[in-house]
């Protein structure tokens, strides 16, 4: 047994702060921690220490703090969230929950759903939440409207309009898509209110999967949402929750489906199941990031390899992995590779993540409109940092327009694989990412202190997402209930 | 005065080889010094490893550095163009110089042998991605050049690949 490092963690029983050690045994990484009252707990963190360390070595980001803290440091991390002055990272995405209600009863969910509409925050409260984001997050501001299921609110179009009036730069909607698929008028209203992207729950490409989690056949619903977004020019990110005994066997087909709907579908954002809320206690479906990446490699016949995934521009090397790939003749041409080493950062992690959310994950039509509002961000440190679509469609200041750079001789029989490559990078690329949320077993304070995804509470505080949804193994929330 | 002598004077007093202001700015943007271009041309002139246009008016010399390939296009009196790519040319696509099923003769002659240079695909690699692109190839099968137009395509593709890591 070889110790990697000591970490600050939590007792899964009582949520008290305890120390743990990360260690290696038989090539696997484990976290072991001990509570004076509740004893010892050991969790598997990664099945392959080499991959684990490679991800750390490839991770290199600068950081910027939030514009201003909202709470004082009293008890120490993680008990002062709001954000407190010791938090190391500005917000990249602020999650604004506008209802706890939901029209699904999913087997796995981190949200705490009820059907009591009277508990929904009113418009004034939501305005305060938006204004808090505007005040604390460095520009530009990115929010995700979430829940519960936000489309249960009839006033969602007004909420989105209000967000835009407050000056929020990018608004995306986290939804199961059921209402959008069936209610064209409602969709038209949220689209014209200024919605930038849809973050669509999408667990598989067969009804079996949806029946298992929700008791309903939903694949046609998901396809209809994408059809509607295509017409409206709104980008879609498919968001599969992944569990071993659920849909891990079809992650490759999910990616293939996404590739077939590019450019409306801009990305697939896998979320391996974590154990909070109403999740099962037995953890039999647990999937690590590496498990998922290995399945993706297997199911895409080696076209997208584990090594094509690099650490996401997230708080921590182990919070996520991302691959950017072009789509070529129904195959993949991945652009990212961990062997290329750490990217040299020119701006901090929140700015980069926002750029990624705004540039890659919104609709193509929206990209064009967004030039005036987002242009400053997108070109912040260099003209070459524009989104792929911009770089090559418009011809940035780095390069002449595409029409100028195509081969001189017309009628040449030579293939120009690089001209095709540029053409593909305009419209046929896909971002595939996986995010590893923390549960009470895998909890590391270091990851929380650097977290950039923050839930905005109704009383106007920011809680790092994993803290907000953290429960003890008995279902006791650390923040969620206390915050409301 | 020969082209070499003229180019030796680049940047010095009495320079009579013309470089347009536009080209000078372009070289400055790319971080290429006149002396480096001069060195590339000197070597090409002394070794004969260069392309010559079929009308004899222009030459292309090539210099390979660790992460950059620099081409200089020049006439007897003027430096006409300097262009670059970061990609590495790996070799002929398909490995060998087989007969082409099209007229593959380019507008260039390989100065050393006097044979026409051929338009053939060469494999080029950058940041883990290898794809073919049009090259100008000497019949010895080992000297590879690209045209200014193709170099622009390559530079754009390089930017796309670099952007993914930004």
C-alpha cells in the first residue's frame, strides 16, 4: 500500500469533518477515512493509478476568485458556503433552481422533489437570485435554470426574459424535455425570451432505458425536443446519467446518436451516478470516470480512446474529462489527447469554462447573434481563442477567410485532408465530457474549495454544487434543506 | 551582383533587393528575421536544393526548424513571399512515388536535377492528427515543398488544433 496524499473529507454517517488518506493498492486508488464515532470507510476512487496520475499531470489552470464573498469564514470549509472568503474559484456556471416540482419520479436524482407549487420562489426572489449572480460572478455571466423540472412553471418565458433584462449573458435550461416536446407554443415563448441552450436529460437511445428509470417511453420525446431546437437555432447538450446496471452498455450509441444530430447537438455531458438524494444505497451501479471512458473506447470500436479525454477545465483534475472530436464520414477524428500534456492557460478556469459553455454549447444561429454580447469574452486573451465555428467560418484576425485558403489550383485531383479538416471543424464537431460529482464517500475538500459550479439559493448565496447536493448515507442534506 | 550577394545585404546599408512593406510586416508578425531568410536562401543556392519555376523567374527555398518550416519565394531582385507551417511533413501518402492517374507535373522544377517537380499528396502531422495535403515533390521522393496557398490552409488547421487546448 502506497499513500498518495492526505485529504480532508467527511464522515458518511454524521457529515463531521474527518481526515482521510488516498492510497494505491494493486494499481487502484482508494480513499480511506476514519470517524471517531462511526469507524472506518474505504471507497474506490480509480481503478488505474497510472491514468489517475496522468490526469493530474495534464491539469494546469489559473484561478480567479469571485468578485466578492457573501459569507464569513466561521466554521471552516465546507460549512460556511455562500461563498466564503476562503473559496478559491469564481463561478463558471450558476445554477438557479426555480421549482422543486417535477413531472418524473426517477430512480436516480439528486434533486429533492415535491409537488407543492406554493414552495416555488416568486418572481422577486428569482430576480434577487439573478442579481446576486450579476453582482458576484465576473463577466460574462452564465446561468443554468434548473429544478425540479423548470418547465412545470408557466411563467418560465417571463423568468428567462427577466434574466436577460438583469443582464445575464448566457441562459441555459436544464430539462427532461417532456413539456417542450408536447407544447409548441410554450417552446416558442421560451425560445423568443432569449434562451441560449438546452441541457437535455438523455439517458439512452432505447425506450428500455427510460422505462427503467422513469416508467415512461421517452426516446421520441427527446428526439422531438432536438427537432424543435434545430428549427429554432438553439443548441442542445445531451446529458446522460450513467450507471453500471442501467445504461452503461449504450454510451457508444448515445455518442453516435449525438454525432448524427450535430450541429444542433453540440455535446454529450455524461454524469456518472453519485449517491445523494434518492439514489440506492447499495452502490452497485457506481461508475468511475475511467470505467465510463473505457466503455466509450470499447463501444466506439476504439475511435474515441481513453487517451483522447483530457481533464475538463473544471476545478480539479478529477472532476471531469473532456474530448473534442470532429465527425468524419460517420467516424470520429478526436482532437484532444492526454499525451499532448497540460494546456498552457492564458485565462482562468472559470473564464475558460464559460467560454466553452457559451461558445461550444449554444446554437449556431445564436453564435452569430451573440457576437456583440459575448465577443469580448470569446476573444479575451487572443483572437485564436474563438470557438471553432467562429475561427473558421468568419475567418478570424489570425487567418484569412476559408475561401482564401483553399488550394490554388481548381480541378486538382489531390485530396486536401486539411481543407476538409477545416470544413469539418465549422459544423461537425462534438464535445464529449464526463463529470464526476462527489458523493459523501469520495468527498475531498480540495475539490470543493476550487469548485466553479455554484447553486444560487433563494436567500442569495452561492453553494458549490456538490456541497449543495451532498447527503450523509442516511439522506441528511448538508446544505439543500438548510438553504431553503 | 548575384541574388546571394544582394540578400547578404538585407537589412544593411545599400540594400537593393526589394522587400515590400507588406512582406516585412508579415515576417515581423511571424517572428521571422531577415537574416534567417537570408540563411535559408544561401543554403539553397549553394546546395542546389530548391525549386525553380518553369519560366526560370522564381525560386522556392525551404528551411526546417524544430517546430517550424519556413519557405522563401524569391526572384533575382526581390524577396516575393515568406510562408510557414508548423506541421511536420512525414512523407508521401501511401509511402512511395507510384505513377499518378492524372497530370501531376507542377509549375516547378527541382533545381538540382532539372526534373519537373510533381504534385502529390504528402502526410502531415500536427498535435496528434495526421492527414494528407497537396505537396510539391521532387522525383527523388524525399524533397517536399508546399505552395503558399496550401500553407495558409495548414496554418488555419493548426489554429483549429491549437484552439482545442485554449
